[in-house]
């Protein structure tokens, strides 16, 4: 198998997760050359790999995998589970819990949560505009 490419700034703590897991598994992973945070991750090519523009992203023969835990496990299903848990669910919780009276209501925090939720749903829409399914090319059982 050819080396996989990890798109990330050098020294990124989340990239280390993927690199350490790859080392233990004997998988060759190279860091992308000349990656510049705030520039490289804003290009259209990068946004196609991760609609949120976050790092790290692992470029594989099967497509890009984002979210550091998913990269460490190298699974595309886990990628979307992590996305739902760390991005969507966290913003919903920060917005909903104050409305349910579980936390104090702070309007500025609510606006940040709503903006984060809109951004995550927009990223999901961007991905689904180019892919019929979240993972693979058909419904699986």
C-alpha cells in the first residue's frame, strides 16, 4: 500500500493521534508538504475533503477521512459518528439545555451554539451535495 497523506499542521495534537496509531499498525503516513493553517485548509480541494475545513484529514485511496478519532481508527462510519457527537450534538446541547432550564440562559452563548449548529449542518449539506451516501456508494446492512 502506498503511503497515506495526513493534511495537518506539524505539531498538531490531533494529528499525533493518527500518526501514533499508524505507527503501531505499521501503516505509512506522510504529513502533507507545505501545509499552512488558515490557508491550505481553506482551499476548495481541502473543503472537498472536510467541509468544515478542520484538521487533520487523512487522504486515502477510498477517500478522505476527517475527525482525529476516526482517522486513528481509519473508519469512515466512525468519522460521521464523531462528527455527530463532537460537532452537531455539542451545539444542540449548548443551545437546548438553557432553554430546558438545565443551565443558565446566556444569549451570547446561545448565538454561538446556533451559529455552530448552522455551520455543521451546512458542512453536512455540502458533503451530501457531492455524495449520495455518508459512507460508501449504496445502502448496507
